[in-house]
C-alpha cells in the first residue's frame, strides 16, 4: 500500500483500473511512434500507432 497526498492509503498497485493501464500503455506506444517518426523510421512509427489503436479497440471495442 502507498499513501496518497492526503495521507490515506490506496489499494494495492495490482488493483489498478484496467482502463488506466490501457491508457498508460497507449501513451507509451504514442511516445514510441513520435520518437520513431522523429528519427525517420516510418515503419516503426506506423507499427507503434497500430499497437496503440489495437489497445484502444481491446478496451472499448471496435466499430464495424
């Protein structure tokens, strides 16, 4: 358990909201895409964007 800024203890780290985990994962993929694009590696940038999209679709579903 970790204390938050109010001095209260939060739950275990493993009990995180699945949406928060996916959002963090998507941010990491977007960061990877930005770095790859900056370096001119467009295939790696595209792959990172695809992974971000798939993570979002897993969370909210995909429209058909």
